[in-house]
C-alpha cells in the first residue's frame, strides 16, 4: 500500500500537493490542518486519516477531527 503523508498545512493546500500524492491509497495528515476544507480536498485523492495538531484545538477542525486527537475520514 502506498501512503501519502502531509502535515502543517495551516489552512493552505499548495498546488504541488495533488501531483505529489497522486496514486496513494491512503493519506495521513499529521496535524495542524487549519481548515476542514483541506481534508475535503485531500479526500478527492484518497481516504484521509487526520490527527489534530495544536492549531486544530478550536473551531471547525476541532469539531471534525474530535477530542480523541485522531479522526478517520473515508
């Protein structure tokens, strides 16, 4: 299984990310997502497992990723 790993997007998904993750079967976002829309965009590439970072403690990311610090989004 090919796994893509990304972190510290802080609400910005750079254009080079999609080509770099092309062909992966799973994406791990290892914290500091910043905006929940980042996970939505990544889900267009592959299923995402996200871990909450310190910038994800409040707001939408906190609600979506959850207090358990890890949320699988498929």
